C-alpha cells in the first residue's frame, strides 16, 4: 500500500466524524406577521430523538429540532405557528446516550377577511 493511499484512508474516518458535527438551523415560531384568531388555538407536541453511541458516534442527533419543527408545520397546515417551547432531555445507556428534543407549539387559525367598511359598501352600489 502506498503512503498516499494510506494517508487518504486514514483521513476518511476523520472527515466522516467532522461531517457528523454538521447541523441544520431551525426557525422557531412565525415566519411573517399574520392576522390570526386568538380563540382558535390548537397545541401540537412532537418528540424527536437521536443517539450518541460510545460517545463518539452521533446518530440522528444534530437535526432533531428541524425534524420536530417540520412535523409541527406539516400537522399545522396553513395555521399560524406562534408560541414554541423546546425541552432537551437525555438518558444514559450502557453503549451511550439517547438524546431527545420535545417541542410544543401553539398554532392559531388565520383571521377571516375584515368586513368591508360602509364607505366601501356605498361605492359598490
């Protein structure tokens, strides 16, 4: 085995471990200000988990929050996502840890279009 091939093969595990540290940002809460109905509230709760095997091998850990927010947005549909609460928890196991993210979000229905004013009503006649 050539020295160059050996060096390349030794760098692959290091590159793989560095890629495991990459994460995806998640936006919590509303994306834009929208008129919503405060009386039409539904709360959604989602839990996403991952594992840290033998302290060195992360499995599904870095994107727990974006996965949870994607599930909430999918369940909410066109509802307005407002108050988002996040809780992190973990459990030790013999081979590593289980890491979980709990997300609870309040969603509100969109407000109906405002009734036309009497002045606008007079112009329509």
